């Protein structure tokens, strides 16, 4: 095929173009023609097709995402907000922390190992591009039914990919989630989070400015992998009969990424970088157009200079390739030599591919011939916006009317005991050690807490003990019953988890996993969830700093549960004051904080015992969440509690079991007045936690709770080697441990 | 004078900064060494830290051993300089033939990360003087190619000469005991005949602070041991 130049495009307006195959709609193609005043060249069409994809342009979601800005709480903590590679938060002592969560769902279904591996790689480069050293990763994962044969294909591949890539980068994996539900069959959710640390003055932005500055592409050579990953893969619903999508999945090389990290940090240290962007989705198309668009606008690129893995790649393919481990930097001309020297030191290939101009167009040439001449904003920031129709589905009322409170409850102590064992051994409530033991949680030597603790906690300053905590949570079952409340419950749980370890919640990143936006019911779920999350963030004072939307998670007509996954970042002034979850001191008192109501809609109990999903999720009370968090943080700081564990799915019995098993000690519990044993053990009322209080601190602690108006109920004492619920049953720890720890290896090993 | 302990960084090394911290906490001065250099910068001892040097491509440690820095280290090690290889560093030492045997993929075929119980078999090396023989310690283990192997004659020799330095301690797996990867004769670490070169798969540098990681500090004695030896020389 001959080269399609700008000149040629002007002369041949009628030439047919493959816009449809590239995932564009007809009106979008017409708009490109209007913007350019001619038909696009093949290279321009390639750029627009990837940049205007759902994945890159947020065209269906952005009218809703606006709320995160409009309803953002006032805070001094936010240094960089939505729109950059990742948000940046001030954590004090001159430190800034950046964090973000992203999805790599579709690739991970097609090619679990590489899909998950490059998901880690991509989010790490986002964090690196802000100027930060990446210090930890987390992976919230969702799979189909635990016993399904395809889960046995997807899960081990995903876990090995996360481990194989993340372990090789030297980033501790400090938490996340593993959830099974048949709704994710065929649409697993592989979300990845990274946290990075820098000093305030080290913040870098993705912006090309300064006419005459050089554009340097460095890292791996560009190959034919991942072409159209964002458009044909992440932005369409899978069709079982369609062609294999595997060439659209990227292939990762963690060794190259590790070199890229160290090399980039050295470039930052020597202040050689004016602007920087990583190459992820949409590859060079994205990096060049975003850098130019965010800067003064003008950029000239000589595409034939890009180092290739495969010399036969066409310019269109080079622009669309999503080959991993690449970065693009804007460098002042007199700093280029030193820049290249440092890249050589780290064996990283670096190539000067163009310059920033004083114009307003992004111009790309191929062996001297112009193949792209576009206004960069029209590619990067002014893509289409859809106001997709949304409507509350007619089945929502039926679903909510199917009250889980009406399900048969255990009628005897023996049955109650059996249901406790079934719950703690169910795939969702069972220990995930088999999975997390395949991740390195120790590397870098700053891990204070890691899974299964409520949040991952990393020390960031050895002298002062300053640390950050991160937790990710989501509950698709709650969100299915009520997407508005479900999103707030995910936020509340992550917020509570951060506070339970003693850290003060500061900011939020979200990964919004939904079905097809072309279905009005799904769009309604999305609208409700974003509204709920924005309202919730405003109420809690924690702004959304960035995140990611993943749509089209559905097979045929069947969408996944709406699954907003929320990450909350918190700060702790001294990690020595952190609160772990383990009950490890006999004689300490167990207190239940918060109110327990008969709330079983979407609960683990209703799923495990009755395979039921219906009714309403637990009520949300964000003022109560704030109060609970304040108490947990104060108690940690003042040494009033030695352990804390948040109550969420599985309720009190799940939390107490985890704390007991972690500490190797049992507990004797008494059902409080006004509650029946069943509700006490299995209710999933929000805004609750259990804490271990040393007897010497009991008065001080209960006085504090009383003064601030938080219900604190003494429910027992840490003791022995069984969990005993007085008058009901006693379960030896050994039996609980066997049930809790055997499930996942039996399913997967 | 403070002892200087070198920590080598290869491309893909991960635990270099952690090892430098451990050296500092033990009271010595950590010195960063770069794989392309030949100059040891007057260090008194060297640690080859863990990671995935050269991405473990070809074979773990197989490429690093040919680096200019390793040429110098091999020479100095033969002259008696204390050298400790941790995880990937142990793999480099076997590839460099400073220690016998090799590491294969774990029998479970997975990466294993856990708090591992070890038995110290001898205090007669440069890196274990602060332990007592038979003492049990817990330090993190994290690798996928950690299964120590050697021919039976080599294994017999190692045992006969007291060069098996660490073994995975027998006990309940849930509590961190047991052989996690199928290593022959439960070997976790060995030394050369002179006792100055020691390699092991688990990570002492991750067990040096009471708040961090497992919260145990059993790893610190590796570094204090070598310091005492250097002072007494």
C-alpha cells in the first residue's frame, strides 16, 4: 500500500476509509472530516480512532464524571487533580503522594498472564510519569464462580501475571481483593493500583512547552503488539463468534520496566525533564497529542525515527501500537546529551523523534512526507461527548422487593454453627493467602501492614515514621441492589479500612467497572453510582483525584454487576502508632463499635446459605462513618486499642474469625442485649468495627466513645483457642482455620 | 573506622536499597557498587542483593556473573573477602562457581513469599558468627527459582565439611516451617570451604526492624557477624 500523505488526502476526498473497522461511528468520521476540512490520512484516522475510543475519550461517561469536579470537597491536600496521569496529594513533611487505580479487564480475559502483567506495568508508568518513585501496588480482582473451569484458567494466569511482573519490578504488593461471582464469568475484573512518593518540588506534568525543546522517546522498541487495544478491545462487547482478539493484547517485559523506572528517576533527580508522558493505551498517538494539547499545541514528529522491533510496521501501526515500557519526555536542547547518557547507563534505548514548535498543529512526517497535520486538542481533549439515554430498569423494584430478611434463618445453635463454618470457608470469605503469597510484600523494606490487614501501610520516611495507608473496596452485590448506595458503601468501606489501621483518609481514586453504556439500564447504574460516589466524597471530605472507567464488561445481553471499586489513601504521622487486626493479647476486651440492625440484603450470608441476591443493601450513614473513623484514629494515636478490624461482608463473625486466626487466640463472645445471635453474627450493617481494648484503657476508651456519641458495646474477651458465643456454640480455632484456609488451594492448586 | 560494605546493583536488582539500610542499621557504611565498574571502592565485604538481574533471562544469575564488577569480586572472594549472596545474589554466586550447585524452579511452580523458619547449622562463617549452631530464626523468603540442587557427591561434601549453613526448619507449614520449594536436603544456604562466601535464598535484609515486614529482626545478625570479623582482623 502506498503512503497516504496529507497532500494525497487533499487530492482524493472520495477514497473509502476503514473507519468502521477501527471502531469509529459514522458521525464521528464525519466530524473528523469537518475538523480537518478534508478526509483524514490513514495515520490521522488511526490516531482519532484510538483517541476517540471509549477507553481514551470517556465519551459515554464524562458527562457523569464531571460531578467529581463539581462536587469536590474543599481541601488543601490536593496538589494535582483529575486530568493528569494521576492525582497528587500533600501528606505533610514536604512529601507528596500520587496514586491511581486502573482496569485491565478485557485483555486479562483474553490472555490472563499478559493482560494482568501489563495492567501492573501501565499503572506503574502513570505514577512514575508524575515524578514519583513507585512504592507499592494493589490488585482488586473479580472472577466468575470459584468452581467454574474458566475461573481455573483465568485466575492462576492473572495471579502469575501480577506476580511475574510486579515482583520483578521490586514493588511490594500490599493488598487488594479477590471476589468470585458468576456475574464476572467471561468478564473478569482485573484492576491495578499503584502508589508513588515524591517531594513537592519533584512533581512533573504531561505537558509539552518551550519551542525548540526536543521530544525524546525512550524505553522499549515499538512492536506490533496491542494495536487497537483501547478501541477494538476495551471499547466493545465480546462476541463469542468473532475473530481472536489476542493480537490486541500487549506483551510485557518487567525487566525493561525496572530499568525504565530507575532511569527515569535518575533523569528527574538531575532535572532533565520538562514534561513527560508514559505510553499506555493508544501509544504514541496518545503521548504526542496529549503532550502537545496540554502544552502550547505545536509539535513536529519524525515517525520514521521510532526504533522498531519489526521493520515492516506501517506508520499507522506505529501510531497505534501499545508496546509496553515506553516513555516520552520533553527535554531542553542543552540537556539532551546528559539525558541520553543516563539512558545509556541503564541500557535504555532513547531516540530524539522531534521537537516542540511555536505552532498550534501536531505534525508528523514519515521519511520527509507529511502524514499527520491536526490540531492536537481535537485528538486528545475534544473527542465526542455522548449523552446516552439512561433509565431505571423495570426489574429493579422486583429485585429490591425480594427482601433477604425474609429468608429462613438458622433454627438451632447447631445450624448457626454450621452456617458460620460455611461462611468463613466460602470462596469469597476464605483466606486468600494462596494468592497473595505469590506476591512479594517485603521488597523495599517499608511495608508496615499488608494483606490481609484492613489496609496496606507503607512507611515513607525512615526518620519521622510518616506513612501512607491505602485500601480498595467494592461490592457489586450491594451496587446491583442500589447503585447509588453501593458506590457509597464501597467508599465507606475503604475509608473505614484506612481509619481502622490508624491513618487519616485524605483522597480517593476509583475504577468504575460496568456493562455496556449502550444499554440504558447499565447507563442508569453508572449515573447512579457516580452520583453516589461524588456525593459521598463530598460528605466525607475526600476528593476524587483520578481513576478509570471500564465499560462494555458484558457478554451478549448480560452485564456484570455494577462494580465501582474505590481506593482511599490516608496518612499516618508515625507508623509506630498503626493498628493491626490481630487479636494477640489474652484478656483484652472486644468492643463492637456502631449500630447493628437486621440488614441482610446482598450479604455474604444470603449468598453462601441461600444463593440469594435481593432486597436493599445496608443503610449508608456517612456522618457515622466519619465519627467512627475519628474514634479509630484517636484511639490508635493515643494507644487505647491494640487491634481493630472493620466489619463488612460476612459481618461480625467474619471479622472476629479473621482477627482471632491472625493472632492465634480465641474469643469468648456474648450476644448483646436487644440482638439475637443470628443478627449479631451475620448482619452487615455499615459503619462498624471491632476493636481490642487493653483493660487499663477501657474507661478512657468508653468515655471517649460516649462523649462523642459513638455506640460502643462490650461483646467479649480475647481468650483461649476457640470462638465461643455464649449460650450458642463453640468453634475451635483449628476447625475455623481448616475451613478458612483450605478452600482456595482446594479450588485452584 | 567504620567498616565499608559494598552492595552491588545489577540491572534488575531489587533489594539493593534495602540491603544498604540493613548494613547501616548494623553499624557499617553501605557503599553502592555498579555492575559496569571494576573498582570495589575499598570495601571490606560485599553483598550481592536479591532481584531479577537481567530479568533472570537465560537463567537466574547467568548473565550477571560476567559483569566487570563480578570479575573483581570473584578474584577478591578467592582471596578471602567476605561475600554474601542473597536470593538472586546466591544464584549469581553459583553461576560464578564461587559456590557449588544450582537453583531450579520451585516444586510448586509458583512464586512463594512467606516468613520462613530456618535452622542455622554453623556459626563458623563470616556471616553467621553472631548466631549459635542449631539456633532457629525467621526471615522472609520470596522467589520462584529457589530449589537448591547439586549432585549427591557435592551434597555429601557440603555436609561433611560443615558447609550447609542454613536449612529449612522442620515443623508445621502454617507456622512458616518446612521446605517450601523442594530444595535437596532442606538446604537454604551454603558456604565455600573457607567460610567467607555465603549464599542463601531467604532475605536477611528484610528482617532488620521491629515495625517493618514480619516485625522480626533475625536478619541483623548476618551483618553484625561480618562486622565483628572485620574488626577483629
